[in-house]
C-alpha cells in the first residue's frame, strides 16, 4: 500500500505542477494560441502530460485493488466510478480527455485548434478536482 500510494502521490505532485504551468499559459487569446507555435505546442504537451498522469494513476489504483485493467483509457475513469472513487457524473465528464490525449499523441486526425483551446480551462478545473479526489483517497 505504502509504495503504491507514494508513487501516486508523486504523480499527483507532478500533475499539479503541470496544471499550474497550464494556468500560466491559459490567459492567451485564441488568436495568440493559433499563431504562436511554441505556445500551442506547450499547451498541447501539458494537456497530454496531465492526462497521461491521470491514466497512470487510474491504472495503478485498479491494479492495487486487484481489479482487471480498464478496457481502454476512457474506461479507466469509468472503472474508478464503479468502485466509488470518482463520482459517476465527474468520471463521465473527465473521461473524454483521454480521446483528446490520443489525438494529440497519435495525430489520428487533424487536431482542431478550437477544441484544444477550449479544453484548457476545463482541464485545469477538472484535473485540479481529480487531484483533490485522489489525494483524499490515498490519505494525503
């Protein structure tokens, strides 16, 4: 228990660092976002890192509880709601972030700048809440 929760806590700390970095960039306008390639890539990368950390944490919790692995990234959030760690409505709200992460990483299709830009404030709010929920779960 101690080792797993310690690793989760370290991941939560890194997630908060990335959320704070994203907050610093979030005041840009859409036009600034679209035209400043460094800003755009920084925001995309931070979103990816935040979601990656959440997915790692979800899977670590499921493994710790001896639950089967989630069928996919989206369902890792749903699985946490089924065992009472995340509220169902919150899990359904945050789970689609895994799809955005996949599009950013694998470039399955052209990335819609408007969707990414509009995801920033939601990501800051939702993943801050996620950190709070998981921190309480592991007793931090």
